[in-house]
């Protein structure tokens, strides 16, 4: 998936100016990401932390809109579902296992190489995909395992290299955790080193702006 950053932002004008100098080069470009090898067994529950704050509304990116046209059930917001997961040891083990299994099962390939288009979101059923495809498969597997889809939010960030990137945010009573094809460890949002742009909303099809909140630490080789 490659798309101009301001097309991804589509939020308040003051936020656009924050990234004015880097606007030319920033785009979601995640096809070459490979999960780092980490040891995280999922046997110990993570500590609690504050969730990332929503600061307004944002438009979904075009790849998401097309995905929703193809798979409307994947995008439907069911207000009867909980918006956060009550995270126990069993749930945490499942989240960690699914993240590692999907990272190992899918080989990275850009949308242009894969589909011949700039931006397509899909389930990587042939074993190839870029960042959002990894996360969509993870979400599907977690829903099949009994997790509420409403608590599993696709999220757009700027990564440590200054490029746009898609991850999945798992919203829990212990904070927001990030599933990522760049690492096998599931980290709380504030330990990824990413800048958070926007995520799926949990009230409607509109996305939620995260206002460019910056993760204060970058944990290498987690």
C-alpha cells in the first residue's frame, strides 16, 4: 500500500503543517517489512497503561473503503459488541500466538508487485501481502477465536523510518496493544516508537483521528 501521507491524514489543518517538511517522501510503504525474531511467550500478562487518546474524526483511506465494498461484514460496527477486551492470560496468549503465526505464514510483497495496483487491502490468501494484509488476517483469526471485532482496530501510523505503515490496535482494559508485521512482540502503543495518525472508529464507518500522538520510546529488537 502506497499513498500520499496527507491523503492518509485527512485531519485537522494544524496537524498537516506539522509534517509539511516531510510530506513529499512520506507514504505507506510496508511491503518489505519482515518481523524481527523475538521471544514473547504470552505467559505473563502485560502491565496496564493509558490508551491512546482520540482527538476527533478522520476519513478512512481509499484502500479501506474498497476493502469494505468487497467485504462489508468486516467493516460493520456492531454497537452491541464491547469496544475493549477484558484481557486475561488466555486472551493474551491467543493475541501473541496469532501475531507470531501470521507473521511467519505470510511473505512480504507490495501491492504493485502482488496485484499491479498502488493500494489494495485484502486477506493475503495466497500467502503474500503487505502490512495491512497481515493485520487483516490477524483480525479475522482473532474474531474466529471469539474476540469482538469492534475492539480490533486497523490503525495508520508513521514508523521509525518516517514511512506510513498499517498496524492493528487491540483495545483492552489494560491499554491499547499493537500487532505488527515488523515484530513478533505485541507491544503497548507507547512502546512502538510510532506516530499515531488515525484508526477505525468504533461508533461508525468514520475513522478516529489520533492527532499525531508520538510514542515516547522506541524499543529495538523487542
